[in-house]
């Protein structure tokens, strides 16, 4: 099963066949049930309905809704049904959920206040919120990476602010200007302080902040930016 990224869910449809030696009519269609389970994960249950009959067998179609953050790997399937006497028949199987790496960013710009030549340790005026739309988890091992670019003068492109003049870290790191991770133009730099959990809304986000550690003394007054093909990239 390949699950859909947030905010979508994934409807998984499958069938099972039950046989009753007393005849298919002895099966109680209303008691057909199915569920998905995996250790440490919420059990997902769905609905089943009668689909077809052949001899002493009836086939049932079941649908179960899975969330975008349901863990990848092997899940268990359990199905059961009762006959009219209340006797229960059950069976189990397994299936695999694929790993889904999917993030979104908000806002899509990083802004800094007005600065002057030789200014130091200027914090960005906006944070980047990363939302995990899949079931991939980012522990503290540098799976969030920033590929920065030099900021180019919009009036005089010969003047730049180097990407190496910036540091980045999780927004709660108050000493980001000294302990944040230094960025580099064109290189994916891991930001080890960022943890991005999988889970329902509000539990699957992380905020990144930025610091301009030094402003070159030779800069003229103009806007400096990294846009288009020069835009910064944030990925996992």
C-alpha cells in the first residue's frame, strides 16, 4: 500500500472469502469485520459488505481508511465472521505500507530586517515551518538539509552576501547566531537540531530560524535576494 500525503487519507479495499459447511446462507453478513494492526500503531478498522456467493462460500469486500502518518513496514490484517449460531471464523494475513517522504514549507520566503554594513548577528523576521505530510520521521541525525545560495544584489548583482554568512537551527535554539549550523552555497547542509515527527496535525511540524552572522562592510544600499534557480532548498 502506498499511502497519500496529508491532508489526504488512503482508502484500502480488499476482499476475503468465508466458507460454511452448513451452506453460505448460514453466514451472518452483518458480523463481517476487518482490521489493520501494527505494534505501536493505532488499530485501523473498517466496514465489510457481502459481495458475491458461490456454493457454500461468500465473498466480502472491506474498506479501511489509513492515515498519511501510519508507519511504514509490515501490518497485520485480521478478518472474521459469525454464523447464525454465533460461531466465529477468523483469518489473518500481512501487507506492507511504503515509506512516504513528503514535506511542505510555510511561508515560502525567508525575510530579514534592514541591515547596515558590518552589522552582526541579525535574526530573520520569519520562521520556516516544515510540516511532515508523510510517515517518514526525522530524528536528530541531520535528515533535514538546507541547500543555500549567495544573496545577489537586485540593483548591482556584482555585490553579494555569501551563503556562508548564515546559520540555521531549530527556532528554540536561542544561541543560533553562535551555535547554529553554518550554511554553504550549493551544498546540502544537515541541520541536526531539527526533529520532525510523524503524526496528526500540530504534532508533525518543526520551525527553523536563521541568523545573518555578519554583513560585509562594502555593501551598497539595495535589496539582496536568492530567487528562481538561486532559491534556497529545504529537504529531507
